[in-house]
C-alpha cells in the first residue's frame, strides 16, 4: 500500500459515515478512524523496511502541479499523531449525543483527511489545498455544534476563519512567486532555489503570517481562546491536538528550508515571539475562570515554546519541537476530555462551580492528576523529553532564552496545580459526581499509557524523525557552505 | 457558423410552438435542441474558418466560449418553466427571447467584422431589456428595465461612436484589415480614441468600476431569473467580447508603437483594483442577496479584467475563470430562486435556518459561495490561482496583492449568507422544492467541483 490509500480510507470513511445515518454514524466513523490508524502502522513498517510508499502523479500541466505525496520520518510521526488521536477523539465523544450526528462525524473524518494530506503533501500547491480544506470542517463543527450564545459563537468562529484564511492567502502568493522562480511547486525544487536575502525575507514573512496565525503566536493569537471555548469539545481537541501542529510542522517542513537566510538573520525576533507567548500564555492562564479557556492559554504557552525551539535552527531544537508536538497533542486532548467529563456531570465550565470531586471519584482524580503532571513536564512523561530538549536547544543559542522559556515549567506547574486544586479538591461537592464511564476511562488510559511509554522510551520516535530532520537541517544550512 | 444558424432556427421554432399550442413541451424540446447545438459547437472546435466575407470567424476561442454560453442557457431555460408558472401563456416568448439572446452572445464572440459585433451586442441587449422589464405589473421591474435600457443604449451609442472613429481611421470594418493596419507606424489618433470608446462601452456592459452604477438597481429590480442571466451569462459574454476586441484588433502592439502602452496598462490596473475593491466593500453592506451578488459580480469582473494585463496568453485562464464563476453563479441563484419564490423580497433573513429546512439546498449554496470566495477544491480557487500566477508572471505583484486582500474581504459577505443558513433558526416552514431546482443546482455545483479536480480540461483548451 502507499500513502494515497490512507487518504482514500479517510475520505471514503467521511462519505460512508454520512450515508450510514444518524444512528450508526459514530460507530462507522470510529471504525474508519481505527482502520486509518492500522493503515498508518502498516505504512510505518513498510517505511522501516525501506519499501516505496510515496506517490507522485502529474495533476495539472499548466501551471505545473503534481499530486505528490511523500512520507518521511517527520511526516509519518505527524501522521501517527493524527490517526492515533482521531479514533480517541471520536470514541471520547460517545458520551454525548449530537443532532444530525452523521454530518458531525463525517466532518471529523473529512478534517482528518485534510490534515493527513497536509502532513503528506510534497507539492506546495497540493499542500496549500489540504491546508485550506482542513479549515472548512472545523468552521462548521464549531459553528453548528458549538456551545454558548449563537451570536457570540458566530463572531468568534468567523474571526477565526477570516484570520486563518487571510494568513494563508499570503502564503499562496509566496508559493506563486516561488513557482515563477522554480517552475514547479515541488518541495525538492523549492528548497534548491538560490533566492536573494530580500526575497527570502518577504517569503519568510508571508509564510510566517500563515503559520503564526495557525499556531498561534503572539500577537496573532486573539482568535484562539474564544474559539476553543465556543467549539464543541471534539472540535477543540481537533484544533489543539492536531491542527495547531499543522502550523508547527509547516515551519519545519516548508518555511525554514525555503527561506533559511531570513530565519537566521531574524532568529532572535522569532524566538522572542515564541517565548513571549510562553510567558504571556502562562500569566493569562493564571487568571482564567473558565476551564476550557485556561487550557487554551496553557496551550498557547506550550506551542510558543515549541515554535521557539524550531526557530533555533538546531537539530536538537527541531527534534525537541517534534517530540513536544506529539506529546502536547496527546496531553491537551486528554485535558480537554477531562473538562468535557466534568461538564457532562456538572454542566458547567466555570472553575468556581467545581471542587470536591476527589472524594467521589478517586479513579478520575488520579487520571486527571497524571495528565496535569504530564502537562507540566514531570520527568518520565513524554512531555519532559520534548520540553527538555527544546530548552536545551534554546540554551545553545542564548542561555537567557532557555531561562525565560524554562518559566513555562514553573508557571505551568503553578496554574495547573492551582486549577487542579480548585476543580478536584476541597470539601466534597454536594452534587453527585458519577465515576468515569468505560469509554471515558479507556480514552484517558490510552492517552496516559502513550505519555508514559514514550516518556520512558522515546527512542522509537527519535529514531524515526532524526534522519528526516537532519535532511531538513542540511537544506537550512545550504547557504553556509557557499560562503 | 452552423452554431449561430442553428440557435437562430431554434429561436424561431420556439415562437412557432406558441402557434402550435405546444407550450408544455417547450422546455424539454428547447433543451434537447440546445444540446444538439452544443454538439455542433464541439464539432466546430477543431474546424476554424471564416464565413460570409469574414463576417463570422469561427476560432477555438469563439467555439469554446459559445459552448460555455450554450451550457449556461440550458440551465437558464431549465429553470424557466417553474419561474414563469404565473405567466403560462408567455412562456414561449420568454424562452424564444433567451434563445435569441444566446444568438447575440455567440455573434459577439465570433465576429469577424465590427458590424457583426455591433449587431450581436444589440441583439443581446434588446433581449435583456425586455427580460428585465418582463414582470410588467411590478414597479421595480419596470424601473430596472428602464434604467437598464437608458444606460445600455447610452453604452451602445458610445460603442457605435468608437466603431465609426475606427472606420474613419482604417477605412474598414473588417477585423483582419484593421489589425494589419494597426501595426503600421503612422496611425491616425482616431484609432486609439475609437478603441477607448469601445472599451468604455464594453466596460459598461461588464459593470466594471467606474461604469457600474446601474448594476445593483437593475439586478435587484429585475425578476430573479433575469438577474441570474445578467450576472452569469451576460457578464461572461461581455468580458469575453472585450478580451477578443482588444486581442484581435492588435490594440496592445499598436499602442506600443505609439508609446501609449504604459498609460493603457495603468488604466487597466486602476480599473481592476477599483472594481474589486468597490464591489467588495459595497457588497459587505448589502442586506438584499441580489444586490450583494451584483456587487460581488462587479468585483469578479475586476478579477477577470486582470487577464487584459497579459493578453497574449491568458485566453485559457479567462475561459476557466468565466466558467467557474458562472457555474457557481447559476447554482447560487437557483437556491435564491427556490428560497425567494413566494417572498416579496430577497433579504438575507429569508435564508435563516435553510440548513434545517432543506440541507441539500443549503449545502449547494454554501459550495457555490465557497467557490466564489476561492476556497479549494472548488473551481473558483484554481481560477484565482492561474490568474494570480499569470499576473505575477506579467510583473503586476501589486494587483495580485490587492486581489488577495479583496479575496479576504469577500469572505466577509459570502459568509454572512452561510451563517444565516447555519446559525439562525428558520422562521417558517420549508417550501416544496421542484425537481428542476435540485437538478440544476446539483449539476452546476458538480460541474464546478469536477472542473476543480481536473482544471486542465478547460485551461489547456485555448492553448
């Protein structure tokens, strides 16, 4: 099998889900999600055996666009994250009932399809198409099945859509400009261009706009908290668990290799933007009264650190960024699931209305505690590996960056533990808190198992991503050798 | 050539149906006839030639665009039966007028002589004046017809004046002769002036800024099916004709000989950017869907005028953009026809909660609007992509950046409609949908998506 098969599974899954009717839709979606995961494992083993899994075919002759999908270690790692999280996200939603659920689950699978395509595409325009396609399902998911007042939700979602579209259209212009120079959109051709440093600067900036909005980096983050809060939890999980990683992945895959000179010249600026996100996100998170918003700002802090790591242009920075992307994807999905589990029982997201859950539900409490600790990067969790590597890479650039970035752990521990204290501890709540159901528990256990397993034994993933990251690093450094 | 004769014959046939009392079968028979004409057009595609002393010149350009016009007319005729339910006795007239309009449109893209060009434009315009005022008991429709007539005839006058000046300069109406003479070094100043007058007249028909003032009122007042015709078929015809005029009469080289090319390009850049921006910004404020689409049409005209900046090799792109835009337009207007069938206005509020009343129609309208906004994988995206690509290649990065900013603005109002459909509660029960509405809307959207998946099929047609 090759990588197109995986995309076809997901696309067919989306349609099959839609036509299976409201009653069967969740199960069909789960089935296709699991099939896609199995497919990814299969691709992974083929890749390790050195078999050909890439696919290229000329699509449009003028302008020259190919349907080119290429899977290297980095893509496969991201694909693994996507296809592993999707079934978990779908399964975790079994406790809720959605109106018109066939459309809901079909959109989830369609979004997974688009995101998987983004991670695989090696033709700039194909990549752009997948990138844009992934925006439409989440727009409808947040708009139709979101919560809160319809007017406010509308505002938040439209702002999100217009922001991201605006950013990516400038990326499109950059791609067209590059096409004029290279005569092709293929990444292998684009990374060999000898652009002047002014050209690189503008192209870097156009890409940056798209990615900074998607990731989001300060000061382009204003859409994030509102959308996270208003979207249904499934949508929030998809956004924070996978979609944000599209931006971070693209920085490493597209932006840095295409315009490395600009990245080098302004490295400090971008690292500082990332670290500013860390500090700002953490401080704002401290003051949040809404559980989902708190998690949104904590997410802002974490992705800021990941972005700072990738902009260091070192192998450790890249590696740490990718590891942390995966770790954060899992942990944030778990935390949003926790928020949803509480919401299912207490019908509130306000932290002040919670509290005293520990005595009623010890199992849930311990799972929540582990997720909180993972989120603040306790050693032996996957997040520790990622965060530590990133901080190490920052220290190679400037020790101050590393120190400031390190505040994420201190501040993170502060606001997460404070949140945990208010949500779970205290006098036993008068309202009954039913213990976790089987599917909620299973989802959490899987997430926790993944975090612990790779926390103690990250080697498989490191081995998977390192060769492709080294490749990218040589592309980034191609201008040094000339001098 | 045969295309034009066949269409005119079909038009006459439609009039005869009235006498033969064949009203019920008129729509199916006309559609079958048009499909046959489409076949003739395809057969002419690879057999270029000129007829009647160069009056009519069949080229790849003319056949490709004629085919597009015929497809659009098929959609418009299919919708006619339900739309004119209240005027059963007049249906054959309306359909015959539409067919004659098509004949005018085909004449406009396949002229070989400026007299033929003018004849085409008049046949098209007069048919449209009638259609705009066809709801004769409605004041708004009368107003629209009158406004359109006054503005349109004024524009025709300017075009005619331009043709006269060109004749004065060249001593001929024949396109080939004019284009040969226009390359000579010593050119009377009448030639560029005449060309500019003709361009202005055509920009009126296209509704490009600053000649756009008639469009919103006429679009709003006309019966919705006529608005559909104007915003899809007629707009595309006018742009294609303008493109052909400038390309075939060798305007660009002749201006270059006289050092006027820079001025001309500056003017085109200004008109392009102004059309896009004014159209979009005005559209943001509209509450009436027809007016909104009128302004959005103005901005799309601006996009299509970008092809004039690289005229030697952008015919394929223009064809693709025109096809993508008009198919999306047909789909969108079909839904509007369905929603506003028994309402007295076309306010956005009428679309509230359409996703609950009729999810399929809501999905079709969403797809059409997404295509117009230029979201992949719809054809509208590739249309913009090839246009941007071409324009950057020609060295007009500024225009492309303006176009990108405009694409972002346009999302604002397209999504206003989408939001109304998905985020509001319906205010009344769903109306029953006729089968044709579904058929036309879905076929148009599917064609749009297929074009998005296989853009080369159209892009490479014109070499």
